[in-house]
C-alpha cells in the first residue's frame, strides 16, 4: 500500500527510490544528498517563492557558463566547496607543498619554455621567480615539470582580454635542471576580482562580501614517481590575504618580494639591476611503490 508523501515520510521515500541503483558509490551519493538536502529544507522552511528564486538563480548560473567562464566553479569557489574538495583530496604529509584550487583560468596549455625565459609578452619583466623542486626528504627532483600561469600587473589573464593581451601571456612550462632548480622572469601580478557581473557576484554583494583575490602566481609541480601538486604563490604585500573570496590562501604559500641589488646576479638572470626576486620551492610527496603498482 502506498505511503502518503509528507514532511515526515519524504526523505525515507526518496532514499528508498534509489535502492535499485547498481553503482554503490552513486547510491551512497544520492542517499546522502537527499538526507542533507531534505534536512536543509526543513531547517529553513522556504516559501514557494523562495524555492522558485533558488531555481531561477541556479538556472542563471548555468546560462553564464561558456568556454571562457564557468559560473558554477565560481559558485563552488565562493561557498568554500572547491577548497574543501581540494583539502579532502590532497592530504599531504608534513613538509610537502600545500595545495590550493586550480582556478578557472588554466584553460590553455602553457608554452614549453627554457629556464630563465621571460613569460611576460608585454610589459617589463623585472621580477625573477626561482625555486627548487625537492622531495619531502629534501632530495632534489631533477627534471621536474613546473607549469606556471598568472594575471598581469592590472589583474587580467590573457583569456579575459584576448583583444588586448597576447595569447599565452604570462604562462610557461619549465623543466627543472639536474639539481631540481627552476627560474623565470615575469611581472608582479596584481590582486583582482573574480567575475562579479553575474549571479555569483550578486550573491556576494547581497551577503556583504567583496569579490577579490590577493595577488598570486599559479603553479603545478610534478615528476615521475611523485604526486603532483596544484598550488599558488601568494604575494606577501597584497591586499586580501586575510579574506580571499575563494578561501584559497594558506600561510605556508605566502612569499615576500625581495629587493635585490646585485649587478652580477642581475646580468645572470637578464634583468636590470636592482630587481625583484621571489623564492618559491616546491616540495613533492613520493608515491608509495604499492600505489604505483596498483595504478
């Protein structure tokens, strides 16, 4: 005999409807989603109009997505879900470089670049970024690959202003030398707002939040036999380090911009003296042999 659908029977009825789901993981996800979503609805008791507005909001989020902009990622970011998923999936050992979100602008392949290359296709690249890729036990990782991308001095990525900024500006793919070292020339990026002209921007405004991210440079570091890490280098002097709108800042990733007055070193790096220097090592966690065999 059918059970009347009510506030008290709703959750059990929907969970039971998934009992024939063959994929156990999918059944677990659908069950948990139903339980938590129903608890949420019971907690806030939305009016019919509020529920309709929620559907309209999510519909508009979907309509704002295209091959350059992913509004659902922005929504996940500002609600802290992106960083929570990242934290769950990147439980690193002590000493390994902490991870953070990939971000929405890793959209094109970075060009393969020689060590020391200038990744700024416009502007004056008077900042040197250098570091060493090493393992948690402090051993150098020769030949590690370091993927880099960043915003410019005005806070824009190349894909945001394709008519004004050259393609693949401020992007580079480097191979560390025999001692695990890498270095390149660039500009110091500026803090910038996430796209705030859509539904996620209105959500931030309605909740009294700003849309800004502190200045940073993105990195993906990896090598054979090691777990890759997706991370940021945050500029120490930047605003919004304490309230990044996507919650991506970790103290271990903040670095100062050093002012260096050394003519010989400047000549070696191909920059005018004095120059700016940022040092950022990448520490990788080795993959256990059992994990490699099972991969």
